[in-house]
C-alpha cells in the first residue's frame, strides 16, 4: 500500500491541481491532499475552511476526478515531514509547471529527504493545458470580473466569484 501526500495552499484549487490529484490517484493506492497552513504564505485569500471545502467539492463533483475513492483531503499547521511520518506516507507529490517551479521544489525535496530519509518526492509535469495556470492568476482575473470557468470547476465557481467581487468592491471603496 503506497500513500502519497500532495501538499499546497490551494488558494483556491484549480484544474491544474485537480489534474495532478487525478494522475497521482492512478499511480498510488492513497492520495492525501494536504492543505498546508504555511507561515511563509500567511496571506491566503480564502480561509482554511473554504479551501478544504472547495477541494472536497471539486473532487466529489467528479468533473476531473474519475477515481476519487482513494483521495482524502486534510490540513496541517505543522511541518510537512511530521505529518508524513504520522501518516506513514511513502511519497510527496509536487506539480511542476515550469523550470521556475523547479528550483524551490528541488530544494524542498532535498530538505525533506534530509529531515527524514524515507521521504521521497515525486514530481509530476503539469499538463500542457494548465502550465500557465496558478491560483493567483485565477484570483486576479476573477477580482476584475473576468471569466474563470476554464480554470476552476463549476461546483465552486460561484463561491469564488462572489468572494472576489466583494474584495474588489472593498478595495475600490464601492462598499
Ligand atoms: P501555487 O504554487 O500556485 O501557489 P500551491 O501552493 O497550491 O499553488 O501548489 C501546490 C502544488 O501544486 C505545487 O507543487 C505546485 O507546483 C502545484 N501546482 C500548482 N498549480 C499547478 C498547475 N497548474 N499544474 C500543475 N501543478 C500545479
């Protein structure tokens, strides 16, 4: 039984993340999608509860996930490697969009391996269609009323749009 952990901020989840989850679920017996409460990224736009809920709904709605029975969504505010040991996991999954992702992710993989020799990191290359896709891009487009329906599943689209529209009104002083 091989367990993989896919950590990230998922602020919010996009089709790029869902593609990685979908492919990891075919490669491993169990995939834990871990929403990390990351002190180096303290400014997440969506709350932890929203990010978990968006992930669960996106996976459940089954649009991009054909086999979601072996996928679990969880969160952690501790060190990834401690969670990894606690869950008896085998692999950390990372998605690579471009060489720009590689440097930081490679360093993290080395650090995690140093902290715990059994922690192997597996990199999955992003799907060509989502190499340009990031959570921050989705937020920017939605905040200005742009169409994000090609980037996030319909089950969470409205909630994302509403919260970002509220934010835009706050920023522009129209609320
Ligand atoms: P970001 O790196 O955009 O802030 P996350 O922290 O949520 O987003 O990313 C979690 C993981 O998912 C990282 O390994 C990241 O490289 C990967 N990832 C993010 N967006 C995509 C995408 N469009 N395609 C493939 N992998 C992605």
